C-alpha cells in the first residue's frame, strides 16, 4: 500500500469544526505501527493546469484570496489554497500510482467531493477526485474512469463536474435526506443511490455493491474511490448504521474486482475514523483483519 500524506494538512483548524486535524493526526501513527511495510510519500501540489480542468479561473482566484468564509462549513483558513491544492495533488498522485499498478490512498484534508466548479462548500475547496479523474484522462493511456463515492453525503461537486463526460461514470451512495440535499436522481453517466436514515446495514451494503457493479459495466480502466467513513453508526453528523467490518468489506470488493484502483479520503468525523480507515485499507490490501468493530 502506498499512502500519500503531507503533515501540513493538519495545520489549519477552527474550534468545534468537525473537519478537524485529529482526523489525520490520529490515523497516521496507527497505520504506521500496524503496517510498517507500507510506503509513505509526500504528494505533489496540484498545478493550476490540473485545477483548471475542474474549476474556473475565478474560483481559483477566490480560494487564493480567501477574503471571507465560503459558507458556514468552509472557513477562509489562512493558506487554504495551498492546503486544497496539496489535497488535490495527492488525489492526482493516487490516480497516477493506481494506473502504474500500485494500491494507493490519499490521507489528506481538506476533502473535496462537495466542491463545485465555481463554489467551495461543505468543508471542500477543490474537487479532488474529479481533478484526479480528469488528469488521468489527460495523461493518455486511460480511456475510462469510474468514481465510486461511498461517503454518507452526496458527492454533488464531483457530479456537477463530471456530468455528461463520456469517459467518466460516477456513482454515489448517500444518506437522504441529508446535506447537501442533492442526489435523488440518476441520469446519463451519473448513478445515485440514496439511502434513508437508519437503513439496516445489509440493505445499505446491498446498495453499495449495486453501485459498484453498475460502475463495472462501464468497463473502466481506472476506479477512483471517494472513501468517506461518515456512514459509520456513531458518526456525529449522520444517521447511518455501518460498522467497521462493512468498510473492510468495501476494501475486499476492491481487491476482488481486479481493476486498477485508488482511494481518496473524504468524510468521517467520529473518533473511530483511524480504525475505519485501517479496516478499509486492510481489506483492500488483503492483510489480517484489524479492529473492525470500532
């Protein structure tokens, strides 16, 4: 497993904000202790060319200026452009490593799947996975990219950016009703799988597998995963029922499909996040089970 991580991603915060540095700082030592043979690498910072495939020049300028909070969830942190560009760059690195045949994961913040072409929102400033998918296609040699988003919130930003792209298929499994209030319908290359609050685990996992199976019919050369862990039953901002072993199963599915794949951290706000990430990555890498019942 190749983990892209830059410690600077923990250098910004706002009191009481759920998207906090501890999400990352608590995860790093657990993964390093349990998996000493995994490779850790500093990600690149996404270039303007990479960012402009998904966002407008005006959006880049707004994030660079960071004059005012973008919304109630997305503060104008000092240096937020650099933080966002490094998270986007890590997603690009993940995609490129996956194309080269390596299992790879981006352990970075901020997340990205709510960032729209013209708007930062929902803790997200740049659309990391969409940027990575578009970069993979621009590099040549990759004809089709699928995006499997199992974060508990709809990946509205990713959807907006990749909608109607003939070389990208997107599937999102998410709680509804919930923020951001989108994702009720499917159309074209977009497949949405809303699940109600308190949906039983088995039914939720059936939707997760159905979404993945639908993506596989697209016959992608590359599968990118928006790996959010806020569908966990004790997450403080959602009302879903998944356990650690369910995220481990998601990793096992990735291992079984035999398609080049990379994953990027999105949400997950419980104190169990390090265990959930480890469960997912351990299932994917084929290593022994960890503490999946976090």
